[in-house]
């Protein structure tokens, strides 16, 4: 992997991970080839929308034919391809074709819109962009047409499902390679396999470079801890490209095991439960809000859910009370998972005591995952104390892709990733997530970088300054509240107009603030910095408490007499840029 694009593991660590048998020299292209050779007629992918059932042999063949077609279109090793597909079979055909030729999928989510997609295409200098024609009432061809005019380097748009319109249908790309697929320079196990997205905490989005070797190790480890083998049936209920349903153990873990992957077009019980019954689903993963909905729906459901053995819940903190209800309601084992696309994944073990399963977020996959819980000065804390989680290990990145300045802050000098999570370690080595130090809102598992939304708010001509914080929500866990100071003399705005403005900037809908409050000033800390802590406290006290700090911590009104131009950075947002982030 190229050191210029992202820092990688020092050779002594790489050697250790190889010697331990973690990195076994596998690649995604080869693993599908091997499974197809072992059991060509087993079902790999079930896509209920098209009534499609692809065997391992068929998926392997499709990946080869698409790979040959993509090579013929000039897509080569190292090229980036933004893949924005819903839960359809073509997602797997596409990514395995790209893996085979060594081109890198960039895993966009269906919720991403113009701002995010343009950024991914520009920043990665993507050669191609793969979309469905329409999904969830949204026309991705319109989005692609806009992005194509804005990003000249983008050479191809492929439409994987539905009417391709002005673009090329993905189904027209495959070619029959004469004989076995000939890839001029096939990827090596240590090469990058794809770029995953980070929820991020800054206005600048982060891309996560994962290698074949490191990611496949996390799949193998996950399969072992989640009991996934060739007889398992994994339901992809969350968006397929997200790191959780992709790898914990996810669809790729299931394919690694030679198991069956069932694609669920919608995660609600009305669509998922019939699929669990008809396909005999044994394992799936959900974010906490969905787990609550399933738990409520299951007892009165007409569908037979008895095949379900394991329900993984993660992405955001699952409350103990809700966790207790899962087993009785769904008749399966709850497995909490605390993971991150940057690497480290923790699971409660299937045979952990029931109390451990409902009160902790698990422990790391690997004996070589190094965990440190530290104070604000990076000093190690004793077991049981609450502090910042730092980690290093065989499947945790050593740096984001092309982000040297951010890497200097997000990683210690000796390569530990600063997760931004505040945790406590129990005597049994389990982690309990107690909070978060990063400036992020976790909206039911969807991560929102506060700074990103603040930058979009600041682009409004009437907005002088803005701060976005989390407020508690009974269903989502957290939702977003934007505190906005209007410019002196600006026309009064309604909250709905602010939300509409943000939406109009072409952002994923989940990033639009749930609540907007207009205030005269922001609370300040002792040294005069804006206190997000006080803003969060105000937000959790409800709509009318905003501005309660005025005249106390800060006697200085924040609004200035002469309105600066819209692009001028404000105190709370040194960067005037308006880049998007992600997941
Ligand atoms: P990302 O870096 O976007 O992949 O998001 C990973 C982050 O999600 C973690 O660093 C945590 O903040 C959060 N997260 C994931 N799983 C859990 C969990 N089970 N409990 C609490 N927070 C979680
Ligand atoms: O939230 C996450 O990013 C996440 C949660 C559970 C994750 O990446 C994972 C498991 O692998």
C-alpha cells in the first residue's frame, strides 16, 4: 500500500500479524474464486426484489465478466469507483469485479446527495460512479448528471438497475473473457481493497483505506465470534455498503464462510420478518432504533422467526433496558457490537453471561488488538476508570487516506487511533461506552460531524454563527439541534426555512438539523471558548431553555454590528469551506 496516500503498518507490526496467522495473504477476488470452486452450486446471494438467487459459481462468473468489461472501458488497478447502490445483487457483482482488477470501491450510502457525492468523486479523482436509476423516490441519474458536469475527471456513470437514461447500463458492460480473466496486474493482499467512509467529526470528510489482508482478518475473526459458518444465512437489513452490515460479520463475512446472503430492501419488520421466515435467516445486524422496533413487533408477528439465532446490535449505544427485551421478544441471542470503519470491532461473546451481554459493548476481536483507556494527557487509567479509548491492531488503520494534518491529531506518534469514544474497561476486559469526546452526533447509528452542518448553516446569508449539538431522543438516542445567531439587521428566519436551506445544499437528509433554535449569543467557557457542553445541556432541557446563559457566562453578544461577508470564518468555525462528510 502506498505510503504517500496513507500511513501503513510499520514492517515489524506487519511481520508480527503475518506470523500470528492474522494476515494470510488472501484477496477478495481470490476468496470468491475459491468458494466458487469449492461449492459452485450453493446460493451466495438472494435478492428478493428481482426474485434472484445467484450461486457462488454465478457470482464468480458475473464478477469475472464485469471485470473484463471494466478493463475494456479503461478502468484499471488503483482507479477509484464511487459505488452508491441500495441492497441489490449488483452491489456484490460490482464490488467483486472491482476487487478482482484492483480498482477501489468508494462506499457511498444511498442517502448521500450532491454535496457528498461530488466531494467523493473530486477527492478520490474517481474514474467511475455506479448508481441505481431510482431508489426511495430519488432519481440518481439526475444526481449523476450534475456531478458529471462538476467533476471533469469522472469518466463513466454506470446504472446498475432500472432505465439507464443517458448513461450506460451496467448490464451492457460485461464481456466474456476468452479463457480465464486476464488481469494485467492483480492486487496483492497488502494492497488497498477499498475506501470506506468515516462518520467524522470535522468539516473535512475522511476516507478509510482498508487492505485485503486486514479486512479479511476482521471477517474471519467476526465469523468465529458470531458463529457464522457455511450453513448461516445473513440478512443485510442496514445499507449494504456500511461497515457494520458489510463486515461485522456482515455480507462479506458470510461470503467468506461460504454462507448465504439475503438482501433486505427495507429494514422494517413488515419486509424483514417475511424474509426471515422464507429464507431461514440465522443472523442479522441492526442499529438500536431498529432493534427497538423489531423487539416491539416480534411478539405479535404472524411470521415464524425461530430460525434467527443471533441479533447483532451496534452503531450507537444500546440501552440496557432495551437490550434486556431482545432475547425474550425475538427468541435469539443478543450480541452487542461496538465497531468503527477505521478498524477495531468489539463483540459480546455468544456465551458471555447474560448480564455481560446486556451491560457491555463487548471486547475486541483479536488478541493483538491493543486497547488503552487514557485521560486528557494520554496517561493510562486504571481498569474501571472512564477515559478516552485509543487502539492499535491488525485491522485498525494507521491513518486516513490523504489527510496528513488530520492524521497528526487522530493518531498518536506510536500509531494508536484516537477513537473519540469515552469508555470504561471492566475486570473481564469488556468495554462499556460511556460517551464521546468527538464533536459528532450519533443519530441512531448515523454519524453527523457537527462542523460539517455548521459550515452549511454559515453559508446562509442571514446566519452570523451556528453551533450544532446532540439532544436526547427517545427513539434515535440522539438527534441534532442547531443553535443559530442571525446577523444584525437580518430578516427574521423561521426554523423551517433554515432546514430547507440546508436540505437545498444537497446534503443527505439525516444531516438536516431536527431542531433549530435562534439565540442572541452562545455560552462561553472560562477562557471564552464556545461551550458545547452548555449548549448540549440546554438542548436536553427542551426548546425554551435556549439562551438561558445570556448575560451569565458571556456578557458579550456574539452578533456583530457590521455583517461580514458570508464566507468569513467565524469564531466557532475557523474553516469557511463547506465540504461534506459522511456515514
Ligand atoms: P464510524 O467511525 O463512522 O465507523 O463510527 C464508529 C463510531 O460509532 C464509534 O467510534 C462509536 O462512536 C459509535 N459506535 C459504534 N458502535 C457503538 C456501540 N455499540 N455503542 C456506542 N457507540 C457505538
Ligand atoms: O458504527 C459503526 O461504524 C460500526 C458499528 C458496528 C461498525 O463500523 C462496525 C460494527 O463494524
